[in-house]
């Protein structure tokens, strides 16, 4: 069955950046109780409960401390401290080290580490990212650098290039809805690279991004084939059965085994499918967010799939 396009996507993405709507939604106890479908909690202990459960199910995990668009360096310090504490909690899990994919990962947003600050923001983000990468290496975990809106892409890729000089397994995310991404995939799919390919979750202009579902899907497939034929480790971020089937087919064509790529899905979405893939021997990584700054993330999840919005609205009606 094809994935439906959410007709309210532009409205929801605009709402994700509205401070007025954020205040209204955040004050609602009902809304916050429903957010736990996608965000296990604000505190570290809640996300670690989810992590232990996911690991027990055979999945790998990538945890994201929610935050972006900071206005002061002190906020970046808070983000760094949150990741250092999280990575310390990872160490206490005492998972055995393997030669394959690491089951533990953290995902970081450079804007939350200072990238967007007007004076020396990129340098601050690089320093803070290095601190997290060093702690992750000591914990036996991977680091993934998330993508944000298109205006940050060049800066993000430059910072990732610097990080990989010291931490070569640092990954980054490419968004298939951007016109540039197929070329970026070709340039960045060399030996040792790790690229997370997603469709994209921000509202972007037609000048830089494909707008319709069919065009975005076609771009995703082109980019996916490039990554599978490359020398790196593709990470297929999709809940779309057609994209997952294509990933498996392209991997087989390229002679890749199940250990040579992975499927990534979000916490709380298509849980049954995640378990099914694990049972088939596929490497599945669940992206798990936590923290107080959940509003933007939550609204983008509603915008991505009609099923998420339908679940949310039904829940509202049911709770009333």
C-alpha cells in the first residue's frame, strides 16, 4: 500500500516554528501525555528505560537530546552535559563490543551545540562536538550528526569532515528532498563513511528541494542506489515499505550482507515492522529522542505521516 501524503504537512511544519502555538500546545496536559508515543520522556532515566527495552528486543539505538536554535553559549554547555551524562549511562550497560555495527549511538544537532550563534558559532559547535565524540569513543558508541534545514548543510558537512579526521566513524544525515543530495551521496559514500539517508522533515523552498511525494521518493531511490553501490555503510531511515524493500534489493545487487547496512526507524512508529525486520536478521536501529524541547520534533512527526496525525486526533477525541 502506498504511503499517503499528509495534506496538512505545510501547516504543521509552519506550526513547528510558531512560538505562540508552542506555548498553547505545551501547556496542555492532554497533548503532553500523548507525546510519549514519540518521546519516551524528558529525563535521562526515562530514555534509558526505553533503551534497555529496545536493546532487549534485538534492536540498536540512537538517542537524541532534543534541542536546536539556541541563543546563548550556556545552552550549548547544557546540551553537552546532557550527552556526557547519557554516554556515562551507556557505559553502565556493559554491552559486549563487536566488530560490526555498534548497537549504541547518539545523534547530535550542531545548532544545539552553538552552530547558529553569530560570533564563532561554527567553531564552538566543532569544539562541543569533539567533546561528545571523545566521550562516545570511550563508551564504545557511535556519533551521528543530524541534518537540519538546508541553510546549515554546507556548515554541517564541513564540521563533519573535521570531526572525521579524529573520529572516522562519525556519521551524518543527508536529506533526499534536497536537489543537491544525490551529488552529496556520491561524494560522501567512500570507504569508512556512514550516511543516514532520510526524506527530510523541514519546510524547504522549491528552489532547493523537491516538493511532491513522487519527486521526493524518486530522489530517495536514486540516492539510495548511490549509497548501496558506494564503499560506506548506508543507514536507511524510512518507514515506507517500498523504500525498505528497495534498500534490501539494492543491497543484494551490490553484494551487501545484512551487516553491511541498516534500517532506521523512529521510536513509537511501526514497532511491529521493526520487530519483524529484526526477526529476519536485518540490523534495525531505533531513533529515540528525549528532553523538554520536544515540541518541534513532535510537530514534524505529525507532518511526516497521516497515520501519526490520525492517531493524535483520535487520541484527543478518545481522551475527551
